[in-house]
C-alpha cells in the first residue's frame, strides 16, 4: 500500500514538473503550475523568508523571488535579475520569466550548481557580466544560500576589490549556507584561491584563467571529506 502511494505521488510529481507554457494558457495549467511552484519548489517557505541582503551599493542577493517579490524589487529600482538556476521548463522559471517580461525587468540566466564546481568559462562569463550589468540588480538562486553566496563573493572580489578573506563571508550560516555539507565545495574553491594568493597578487580572473582546475579541486575536496562525489 505504501509503495503504491509512493508510486502515485512520484507519477504526480512528474506530471507537475511538465512544461506549462510561458503564458499558462488555461486556468487548469496555471493552477497546476502554482501547485508545483509552491510545494515542489518550496516557494511556500519563501513567502516568509526572502534571504535578502545588499552586498554592495546597488547589488542585492536573495532566494528565488515570486512574481509579487519581483514587483516589489522593481519598485525598489531593480531592473535586472541574474538567475543562477538557468533557463528551464519548470514552473518556477516560467513564473519568473513571465513576471519579468510584464514588469520590464531584464532577466539574465546562468546555470551553476551548488554541489559541483562549474567550468572556469562559466565563472569568467559571470565576471564579464558584472562589468556590464546596470545597477541596481539582484542575484538569486533557489534558497539564496550557496550559489548566490559564491557569485556574490566573486562580484565583491572582481568589482569591489574586496579581499577573498572578507568576500568568503558571503558563504556563511547567516545565509543558511553550511560548509560541512556537499555545498562546502564552494568554500573549498575560495579557500584554494586564498591559498594560491597568500604570497602573490593574482586577480580572481587570472586565477580562474590559469590556476583553476575544477576536477583537481573536486578530488581534493572529496578526499578531505572521505566520501565519493555526487552529480546532484
């Protein structure tokens, strides 16, 4: 009986995860998308907790905003949102895309993972974006804890000239980031940069270009943890 219920729930979740269309053409489609957004994507929790913080003049970070919060941020003056979850066919993205379009907010999508290091080219793409984004803008991932923390640290180092020791504070319990979990691989990356620049001045861009090796960093991280890696 329990197995049957589990299978039915699994099948229902698969249906909810289907693409509903950018305009949600029917009431039924919108209701199903809202259900998936609220419960599967945990938006119900984000109604009460935005994990919002200003990291520099005109630069904010948060968890995934609802359409209502996008409107609130637009009224704060934010005209650009950097979405670190990437473009996809799930309801959370379609709600965001539709709301941004309706409110005249520029939505930029870059996909990175909280539990695995990205290729150097992806982080370099972010550095390039930082140089062109008009302020004020918002950086977000799902919970605003891990990916948003790393990218905020990269921004502070690259644009604001903040030392890595200070920038690393963007990955902290204050934002519900836990270094002891698999997401600690993001801390490990910044720790490696800090160690490589302890006695020499290397910019984060130059380090990503000439020193950064995600495979080697991942292997060392997993060895230190005493556990195999995961492709979450």
